C-alpha cells in the first residue's frame, strides 16, 4: 500500500476546516489538524472520523497564528510528524462585523495577524522542506469578500484580498520548484463564522443602523440557504489532484456568480448589484 | 406555405460569422439541414462538411473586407455568432467587426429584400434601454476605426458593453434595415454549454446553476440556441423585427416576477429595473 499523502489544515477544529479534515481523513489522507486548542478540537475530529487516539493518520498540532513562537513550534512538529507536507491548507480565519467607522483599529491588526501574517509565517517555515521535496501544494481559502470588498466586513475583505494577491505572487515564485498554489473562493457555507464566532462592532443606534438592518436581512437569507461544509470539503479534495501550477476556483453557487459578475460586469454595475444584494440605501439617501 | 416550409432555407445562402465552434457551428449545421448553402467565416479551422470556409479575423478591418469579397454573391441570412469573454479586440470581435461586415455586405448589395440578420447577444446585453443615449453615440460612429476609437477612449471594451451595444444596434436598426427589406434580430442566451463557457466552467456556467438545479435541467445546448436564431432569420419570422429574444429557459422572467426569488436581484440588475 502506498504511503498516505499528508495534508496540514489550519483551523481544523470547526467549520470548513473540520469538515475538510474529516473528509480527507476518510479519503485516506494523513491529516495534520492545526488549531488553537487541540484538546477539544481533536475530540470533535475523532468523533467525526472514528479515528482512535493513537491513529497515525490523525495528528493534532497546537497553532496560534498570532504567535510567532507557536508558528515556529507548529512547523517543527509538522516536519517531525510527516516531513514536508504534500498539502498545506490555510483555512483558519477570523472575521468581524462593523462599518469602517465603527470598527476599532485594533481589530484590523487582529484580523490581518490571523488571516494574513500568520499564514505567511507558517508558509515560510515549511517552504524550505517543501521546496527540497520538489512537490507540494499550498491552498489558500479566500471568500467572496476577497474578490470584492463587502460592506460591514471591510477588514476581513481586505485581508482575504491581500491573501489572494500573496498566493498569486507565491505561485510564480515556487512553481519552478515543482510546487503548486490553489486559491479557493468560498461561497456561503453553514459555519460559525456566519454567526456566533464573529464579533459585531456595529453601533446599531448610529449612522450605519440602516446598513446593518439591510445586511442582516441578506445575511439571514444567506444563512438559511447556506450549503453544508461537507460540500466544500469535497471540492477541496478534488482541487488537490489538479496538475496546473496555479488554480483559482469558486466553491458554491454564490461565489461562482460573484466571480462571473466581477469578470463580466463593469465596476459601477457590480457596485450597484452589491448595494442591492446588501439592501443598502441608494446614493445620497442618508443624512 | 406551411410552418415547416417557412422554416426551410432551400435555395438560400446563409453566412455564419464565427461558425467553427459552439452556437455558431450548431447554427451552421442546422442551416445545412434546412437546405441552405452555408458559408462559415471563422478565425479557427472550420470542420463542417458541406460548408464553405473562409478565414476571418474580426479584429482587422482588412480581413473582414477580404472575407466579404471572397464570399461574394447573394446572402439571405447573416448569423453573427462570433464572441469572446474578454481580452484585446473584444470590442471588434463581439460587435464592431460584425457591424462592419454587415455594412460591407450592404454596400455590395449582397443582402436582397427578404433577407435577415441574426445576432447572438447575451443576458449581459439586457437592460440596454437604460444606456440607450450613450449607446446611440457608438452606433452613430460612421465606420470601423471611429467605433473602435470611441469604445477604447471610454474604457468600454468589455463583454458587458459590447453585448449592450449589440442589443441597442439590433433594436435601432430595425427600421432602417427593413427599408431595404432586411430584418434584424438577436437572441440573448443564458448559460450555454459552448467552448467559451467550458473554458471557464466553474464561473461561466454558475449563472443560474441554482435555478437549473431546482428545475432539474441542464445548461442550454448550442443547438437549443441555434433553433431560435434560425427561426428568427426564416420566413416563419417575417413579422418579427428588431427584437432581442431572451433564450434563457425563463431565468430572467422568474427573477423579475419573484417566482424564483434567488434570481430576482440578478434579473433586476441585468434588466436595468433596479
């Protein structure tokens, strides 16, 4: 039996990460599940996969993307555990809700730390081994906000947009060494990032109250129509067999529609479409 | 004449511009089946047996002129099918080149009374009425070069604007064309399984994927777009002129009326009703 391919998934304790780790484990991958609190997260993973505590195909690694020391030690643990990973999935991410005016500046620091600087540092730590192995893939999980800045999640959108541009640049740099980069633009899936996990800084009595009301209605509709994370996991698994050195795919009907719109519609019309989708007041309607 | 006879093209010559692949190729095959003599112009190799192939690069005016000269004779239907999603030259490939080709054919009196022109526009061409004043300026440009300059100076060389231009052109030419006994119409297809769509499958065919899933239908096949295109150019449609027929399995209608709410926002935006 050939040795299992190895995949490192950050943020594997919940949401898309948990579903992806579970699915890839079931597909025979050797899964390194990186998370802030492996104790609780691994328990969920073992329950989902049926893996035993000593299963060599399921490794938990403590990883705090805001802490350089944690990233360095996680990279070391990963290399000791599986060597140069075949796949590194940057799934971990946080979001926060609130208009640009309502969002505290410190939150921007926090979001960019977890969504951008952390993944960059972890990649840098693992790249020498992956480069030496002359094979491997880095997968970046982006979102609709990374394609087009979305109102009330500007920091999250900016971090995902930056992560995509970083991944594009990286793909050109590492392709000559036989490495691949994949960007997956996610649509709306039923995960905690849509609900309790995301901090809300919006001032619901302030000047953006009307915005929040519209966006909440849209959000409620999106949540009620969101796809199960398992669907995302299957799309991720398919993308891991692609030959191209660089690929960018949308996963989910809404994300695919947005990519189509961003490609075919002029900027002013896309702006208008998003205003309508988010139920925001028209130009000049307030104040 | 029976409806079936009115749909025939016996003794007629049909020119398919962009007929090597996709909807154009389906239209060329269909025209052959309907008894037409078929001329296919394309940048790519034409592999349709029974059709005369002429090399055409819509980006270059000289190539269009040469292709029209090579075609010669009378043409009873021009099917303007060539189109790209993006890239340099899109303004010529999707609109201005077709218009120039038609102008050349008219100048050479190749289109007799009773002939017809059929364009393939797109769902992205809908809602053009809202942009009519601007589009009229483009349509009023006298020739190929001035039209290209007009588009490029306004940063409008993209898929959306050129499909808008096709719809506005077709509608605004109905009167002037019919003065010469020629009808002009367009179809506005929804997602269709063509090489252009397949090249960007996860994005392009995403349009209305939820609508089709709920109905249990597939994206349109090229032949399903060729049928209405040939119909519009046949005698069976002799009373139809200047229309932009939405051939999208009802996505826009379902969105506008709210009978399929997921499509409402998109339909309103595209149809300029928001």
